[in-house]
């Protein structure tokens, strides 16, 4: 990794080298302070292990994004320390259970963490995380499903911003082109994509992704946009989700708005509460209202999202 200055990428310059000192929550406007007070006690909650190690890896990534959004909204440097603790605990968990987590998500979170650390003057720690990536992966993992494909783009983009040795920028640009080619805009201005990405002769289309997969793609789209790499305009994506997936206080099964899957399965609001989908409220008033409706004590993602929307300033 070279010594070039790391660009201020995340949050359109909101993340800068050096800490924001003497954060005082009393300086927040009333609505923002209310959500901040709801968020802070939730930060001590351990990350749920889930049914599999893959679930754990994806949950860590979404938790990281939510806490980072709260930091971007408030400038509370203590939240950066929370991110450090989260990643140290994840690394310890991996040492215990082995390295069978879903690699696309693990790599993307590690690379994002390295970027955040570098932008806050923790260069030695940043280099340590980049070295972990270099030691672990001969090639950045990028599966041929939409959500790990987007996570792979994250890894490539963050590593390119960090100036890590490799052709990361060129590979990112190629992958971004493939992703955008698979996004379809409907007559109503909403967007959709197939769960298979890329679709090839040997890898056929799978159909519209259900919520469980949309959530992870959306997380990557938001984080990449904040770091200067736009796969989908987040305002368009937010409008799509509001129209197709959040209707009448209920959650649709998939991206095209089906109420249930072929096997009759439906989605409940707990899926929304535990996902980064709530962060789209920053670009859509209807989703801000949906977050208000879906809020339940313990919903860390919603509390962070409502802070990030800029409600109350």
C-alpha cells in the first residue's frame, strides 16, 4: 500500500482525516436527538450469530453501515470506536469458527473499515486491515449473484481509493458496467434487476430477488454512492422500494412487488427492522414515514436511518 493521501470519500466529504472532538448530543435538533437517544443503548447489543456464519458476516456488514450512517449524521467520533470494536469482535469470531463466512461480504466490510480508519488518521490500523485482505485473497471474491456481486464492487472501489497495489480501479469500472447493464428501468421510473448477475450462457436468469437478497444489494448501493461510486441513483432506488415493496404498511416479498413467493411465503416487518433498507429514507419521505411506522424498541437500523435522514437538521 502506497503512502498517497486517502481521498475523503464517504459521506461526500463528511468523513475527514482527524476526529471530530467534543461531540455534544445537546447540539442536535430535537428530532435528531430523540433518534440518537434511541440508538445509543442499542450499540451495546451483540451481533446475532444467526443460523450460519454467512448470516453473521452479512449482519456485521449491515451493522457497520448503520453505525457509519449515524456517524455521518452526527460527527460523534465515539461511533468510530464502535466500528473498531465491531470489527475486532468479528475477527475474533472468525478465528474461533474458521473462515467459512460468505467471503464477498467479509472482504467488502474489511475494505470499508480500512478506508474509514485511513480517513481518520489511523493509518497503521488501516494498513493492517488491507494486509489482512491481501494475505487472505489472491483475487477479490465476487459471486455471480447480484448481492455478492455488488459487495465485490465495494471491495474493489475501497481498495482503489486506498491506493492498494493492484488493478482495482479498472476491475471496478468493468464490474460497474456489468451491474448497470443488468438494471432495468420500467415505464413508471422504477428499477429492477435479476438475482443473477451477470447472466451468461452458463448462468441463467433467476428472476426477481426477494427481500432477503434485495436488502444486501441496497446496502452496497448506498455505501458505494456515499464513497463516490453510483450503481443506481439512490433517490430512484428509494422511490422504487417505496412503491413496490412498502405498501399499506406491509412488506412485499420481492423487488417487483409480489405479496408472496411461489411457495406462499411472505415477509414481515422484522426483515425491514434488521436491514439497511431503512437507510433509503434519506432520499424518500414515504420511507421516512414507513420507518416511523415500523419502529420498534431495539431497531438499531431504523434509529440510525432516521438520524441519517436529516430529520431535525
